C-alpha cells in the first residue's frame, strides 16, 4: 500500500510544482497580465486536442469500443447520481442564486479533463488514457452543456447547448475516432504522431501553471479563509468518489472501471468555475478559492484514495 502511495505521490508533486511556478510567475510579475488567457486558449485549442487526437487515433478500434461500452454506461450512471447529489448538497453551501450554481457544478464535475488527463498516463500508463477518455465522454458532453450553462450569469444569457459542444476538445475526439476506426492513422507520417504526442505531453504541466497563475491573482489569505470550500473539497476529493466506487462495485463493475471512476470523480474542483464566471462578468473568487484549496489537497488525497482502492477493493 505504501509503495502505491509513493508511486502516485510523485506525479502529483510534479503537478503541484508546476502550479507553484505559475503562482510565482504571477506574483513576481514575470509574465504579462493576459498570460492566463493565452495559456487557457493554448490548452483548449492546441494541447488538449493534440493529446486527444493522438490517443484516440492510436487506441480507438472497433474491438476496443465494443469491449468498453459498459464503462461509458457506468460513467453515465455515476454522473446521474452526482447530479442528484449536487442538487441536494449545493443549498447547504449557498442558499440561492449564482453562487449555488457554482456549487452545483463543483459537486458534479471535478477537474477530470486537465488534471485527469495528465495524471492517468503518469500513474497507469499511456494506454490507460484512452480508456479514461472513453469513460469520461458523458462528463465532457454534460459539462459543456448543462454544466457550463449554469456558470453563465443570467444577465449574459444562456449558451445554445449544441453550440457549446462545437469546441476543439470535442472535435478532436471525433477526428481521433475516425483516424483510429478507419486505420488511417497507420499511414500518417511519423512526424505527425511525434508532434501530437509532444504537444499532448505539455498539456498537464501547462494546465497546472495556468491554475497557479490564476490563483496568484488573488490574496492567498482570502482564498484560504472560506470554510465552505474545505467542506466542498472533502466531498469532491474523498466522500463522493468513495461513494461512487462502492456503488459501482456493488453493481458489478470491473477493476478498471473502478480505477477510472476514482480519477474521473476524485479530481479537484475544476477550473471552469473560474474561467466562465470571469469570461461572462460573474464573480470568479469562489472558483479561485475552490481551485486553490482542492488542487493543494489533492496532492495527498489522490495518492491516498488510489492506495486504499488497490489495497481493499481491487
């Protein structure tokens, strides 16, 4: 158990170090003020799509889809339970209004994209990333429709749910699946795969530098003072993933699905609670506080949860 904990702790510390670097870059004014916007666009439009296309084109086959559809169904079921629980729990943190929407999103979705896509291959190996991306398809679909809609203030109007799915990460899933299923990826020049792989490897570190840079825009003492965030982080990082793993175990999910569930639902509170309020005139301070506390705590909670999972369930 201790060996699993230590092996998982190493990549988490790497991610945390990148977050500290981003924090220092902001506080020392080494980078311009629009750095967060630039890094966010780089992540969304280049690095994450490159990683997705590379992974799906390499591992997506008819055989893999037919053998792993149950994982997608299990994720959809877990997501439905997560939504129901978020509606029950969010009023305990914010009685009404826009702040409650922030908690609805935070208690439903973790940072399964930027954080999950970075730590899964580091801990489980490159091939596991494809399984993880398939598992989190329902999370991606709902996060960018119902989830994002709740993060946009009413005064700014609502996004068209279908339009919100027309984004580079979702397009990259489709492109990667076509390349993989048709076998076209085998005939692409070697430098194409190397380029996509190299860009994809940058995704995790850049995402955490972005997180640290966003945190650096606010006084740390203020971000750490909201006790509600600690309770929400405990739910996000420990209580909810533990509940979901036990639920799926009772439903007969296999070991791989349980592991994917941990990384899909046990990641820290996501950055969308910062990015979308800031972009549409809402108050991003709650989201920044969530990012600060939960991304710091997850350095320890994810290794602990994974060690416990491997010791007592797998």
